[in-house]
C-alpha cells in the first residue's frame, strides 16, 4: 500500500493532539473501519498520554490510556491503522530510536508530526519494511486527505 487515506477532521485532530502536548512528544493510535483485512479511511484519532521519563524527546504509551483506547477500538469495531507521535524539535522522519523501538508489526503505519514550526506542522507516514540485509527500515507512504 503506497497511499493511506485519512478524513480531514481526523487529520486536523491528529495535528491538534500533537500541538496540545508541545513541547513534549505526543503519541497515540489511528483507527479505521476495515473490511476483508483491507484498510479503509482513517477516521479516529485516539491520543494517549505520554508516560516516558523524558517526554521532550521520547514517548511511551500510558498503560491505562492504551487499555482504554483498545476497548474503544474493539467496542466500535475499528482496526488499528497506525501509531502516531510528534517530533517537537526534529523533522518528520523516523529517528534511530523510532526504528529500534518499533513494535507495530509490518502492516501498521507510523505517523510522525514535526513541530519544528508549530504554526506549520509537517505530517509524514511510514510503513515498516525489511531490507535485503534483514534490517528494519521505514519507507514513506503518501497521505490522501478526504
């Protein structure tokens, strides 16, 4: 999948969730309805409190918020389509720690919101892939806003 679709309200909610936590990193889950294991349009943004010890440059899902988000996803018959976090002071590209700590599997996209210019956030999406050498890396996926 080289293109992922998100509703405009969800896209705006994603950016606002990240701005609300600035200058700390924000994090959370993006969800959609799925049919026959094919992702449809992302329509839900579930912000999760950042429980990292140093939230200015790292993130870790708050366990109770994570459980609450999962219950909401299951209750509403949604599917996780992505995880998001912000980079308050760096570009919207996966950092070495983003790659090293990735636990989202190979079907879920990583969304990164750069807030180096908070009045003009940059949103990029990446899909994990395994290189020919067997290393995990991320390839950019185009975003379509509807």
